[in-house]
C-alpha cells in the first residue's frame, strides 16, 4: 500500500467515517488530504478503487450523484496495526 492509500485511510479514520451515514465524498477526502500533500483527483479515484478492491473501505450512502466512502473493519484493523508497530518502534528507538 502506498502513502496516498494510507492517507485516505487516516483521513477516514480521523473523521470517524466508519459507517454509511458518516461517509465522506471524494471531494471531502481530497480537501482533507490536500492539507497534508496535494493529490490529483485522478490519483485519488485510482487509490479509492484500490482500497475498495482490497476491502479496506466501502461505499456509503450516495449524496445526490456523488459516491461516499467509509473505512470498514479491515481498514480500521490495518490502521491500528500500523500505529501499534510505529509505537513499538518509537519505544525501542527511545530506549536505545
């Protein structure tokens, strides 16, 4: 998984978009990611499709014609695992 995919997961996780009703649109996700590192809409669409195919995110309720997305249990577990690994590495680094 690349950095853009991980940023999408983090944005959905931090905004607590964890069910169909709290889902975010591509434009919402792009606006939040652009605060960290700008990304094109084409890249964002490609990475969202990749996350959908790998079942880290799911489609939520449509807002007019716009699809919305939320992080599902697989995505939440993935983010939690990465955060736990990072914390363990930070602890080891501080002990050295």
